[in-house]
C-alpha cells in the first residue's frame, strides 16, 4: 500500500497528480501564448508562438540565423520567433530599436541574454546606459585616432610576420609540390586567427602577445574561446527553457564552463598588466580609473579578446574565400593593390584607404557573411512603435498559470536575415562588391540595412580599428601572394554553423609568393 499522505492521497497518487498538473500548466501556457498573448497578432509558426523550444533547438544546432531568414521569407519583415520575441528585418527597425532620440530612454538590453548569470560583473556590453557611457569614454582612449597611430607599428609588425611565415611555409611546400605547378596550401582561417589574436593580445596586455605567429601555432586560449562561444549557445537555450537557476549554480559553484577558465586567464593577465604600469593600449583608460575593481577590468578585457580577434579573422577568411571563388574580382583587386604600391613598405593604414575596390569587397563580405551573425536583443520598457508596428511594454501572464512570468517583448535582430533579404538587396545571394561602389545595377539596394557594427550609441567602439586592420592584412596578402582555392575548400561556406560567430572549417589556399 502507498504511505498515507494528507487528504488520503498516496505517494504515487501525489506524483501522478503533480505530473498531470505540470502537463496541464504547460499546455495552458502554450495555448495562452498562441491565442491570448499581447504579441498574438504577429505571424510565426504555431510552435514558435507557443513555446521557446523550437528556438532553443535551432540555437543549439547553430542554425538559428538561417531559420530566422526562412521565417522572414515566409511571413514578412516582422516575425514572432518565440512567445516573447519578435525579429525585425527592416532598415527603419535599426533606427527605432538601437537609435537614440533626445529626451528619450534607449531600449535597455535584455539582461536574460546579456547577463546570463547575475554573479558575473558587468562589462561595456552588459552594462546599463549610465555605466556604458562611463566605460565607453574610458575605453575610447585606446581606440582614438591618436592611439591608432601609436598602435600602427605594433600591428604592422605582426602583419609582416604573417607574410614572412607564409612565405617560409609556401617555399617549403613548393619544394615538395613543384611538380604540381602550384605553391603550398595553407589554412588561412588558422593563420588569420593567429594574427588577429596576437595583435589584440599585444594591444590589450603587453608586448609579448601570445606568440601564435612566432611559434607558428595557435595558443590554447583560442580553442578555449571557441568552446566558450559554443557553450554560450547551449546555456542561453537552456535558460530560455526556464533552467537559469540550475545552470547559474553549476557555473558559480563548480566552475566547469569554458568561460570560467577564460575569465581566470584574463584576470591573471590584467593583474600583470596593472603591475607593468602605464602603457598606451586598449586597457590604459580603464586602468587609470582607480575606481574600477579588478573584476570590472577583467570583465571588459574578457570582451576585448574575442571581439578583437575572432570577428576580424572571420572577415578576412570570408573575403579570401569569396575572392578565390570569384577569380575576376580577385584579379581586379590584385591590379588595384599591385599598381598602387611599389614596395611592401608603402602599405600603411593611410595608404590602404585609397583602395576603393578592396573596401567594397570587405563591405560585401560583411553583408554576405557577417562576422557577428546573430542579433543584439533589446527589451521594450514602454509601449513603442518599431518599423511602423506597435509593440507593447512588458506585461504579466494571467494568474491561472502556476508561475507568474514577465513578458519582456525583446527584439532579436538576426543580421544574416536582413543582409540576405530580397526586399533590400538585388540578388542577395550573389557576391557583388560593386553594389557598394554606385553600380547602377544595384541602385535600389538599401545599404543602411547592413549594420555590421550595430547602430546608435552602443555601436562597436572598435569599428575603425577593425577596418584598418582588415585592410592592412588583405593588402599585404594580395600584394605578396597569388592565391588559388584548394579543391577541398570549395564548399567552405556550406553547412557552417552559426552561433554568436561562425564555426569555421579550414580554408585551404594555395599560395605562391609574387616575384619582387
């Protein structure tokens, strides 16, 4: 017999009752989300409107940006991709969501995404508007025009080392493959990552960098960051399913996530950087402010490392792939670069700004293959009009549900979707750099639909540095090497997974040093 419980219910009966009550609650919540929710008028698949489960699955699989694009293709510029989430695909939405209007508060970032764990200190990415303003002013010292002029010799030294290492590697393989009449095959994604990681390491922590190019191998930290990005997708998916508490406990108590290790390494590096004294680098402005704790310095430095390395390496990998699969465009760029310079030493931050076709290639790559592929969610703290659509402020769920939840109505902009939207681009699935050069064929393209560095007062502080670094690296590579895509990388773009950034396979390129 079952042990006696209050009101004559046995233990088994209590368990069954609990399970039934839970199932009824889930069904009731789903039906409310689908038919009574304040966002019910917005279109989207029935399961997406009922529950966050489909979105969570796509996020874990690295397919969410592609799913959002397909939903926009099917339902239009505004899609409900989860019960409390709308995705907008329009240039006006960039301005409405991320722009700043005098006398009005900005839409706050949704803490459920930006601060998955409340025990983690805030950074320039996760801070509120007031603190963001302070942190941005302090960091701006390291990203100013003056700072970039001082940083140029450092960056050039690493880019020159990249060229030297590639020439050595190509020459070695050339001797082995001379009968093939091609130069050596190199994984350019790996080489670009080594370069950008060394550069951001030096600009953030000190002159020793990470030694990736010096040792011709990646630092273990690179793989750690990649793992952390993948884990973040899983964590956010589980949090959206209501498991924030258990995941936060594991993160804080057991410290088994990759970002725990990442933060420990950054903290050690920041402590050493403070001991080294004054230095003109990206952290200098933050360190000079004595009110910032070591934890706050660490959280901001932890953002700079992946943001300053992974995204630029992705951009360079993407443009290399597109150029080597569009040989006519590669030849045009080769002609532009090699006719502009008489020697490698002439390639500088200032001189590469004259390469208009190169800039068009980089812009088109950011459209087709955005380095930061997912959106930057915001929350409606008040009733709002976004891209002509009324979006209500947060409200509460009905009382008959077992748990009272808050409806955040946060906006998630998937950059991949709008960058491939036929409403704003002619032939969006074609790589066409001339659309950025006033080509009449693309006169109706809405270029402001692409915002790779976001928009408004929280746009990327490293925009100018990223452009300068990418231009310099690409110009040096094109000037010094002939490039041919290896056969095993012709499907490089196929089936890539997209988390916050792309999960990139090797990009194998045959390199032949140009004659002096």
